[in-house]
C-alpha cells in the first residue's frame, strides 16, 4: 500500500476504532478524547501533503473538531468525525476526488 493510502487508513482507524467508541462512553470533555483529537490533529498536519485534494480540508476539519470537543458539543463533534471518516476511507481506497467531482 502506498504511503498516502496507508496514512489515510491509519487515521481512519484512529477515528473509527478510537474516537467514536470513546464518545459513546466518555464525556465529550474527557481528557482522553482531547488527547486523541490532539494526536490526530498533529498526524493530519504532518500528512496533509500526501493528499493534495483533501489534506488542507482535513486539517481544518480536525481543528473544528477540537473546538467542538472543548465546547462539549457531542452531536457536532460526532458529525464532523463522520465526515472525516468518509474522506479518509476514500483516500485509503485511492479515490482522491472531492465531493462534487472536483479533484
């Protein structure tokens, strides 16, 4: 698997297996949720150049996710993470098109 696809899959798993299940059992303000989001933000900033069509957008979205987490907005945070999941899954499959058919 090429590095861009591998990085997207690893980030996907971080959200799908780590963050979303935590949000079902922990308070949204919990420091463990905050720590995982911070780690994901660092990873996405470092790997953004691997995904020309999505990298910058993912950095923006994870920043917004951190704001929602700090505000205690479980519904908003969950929605933003689900959007990220779709994008990361597409990237892990090698589909690098933006919604609407843009590259």
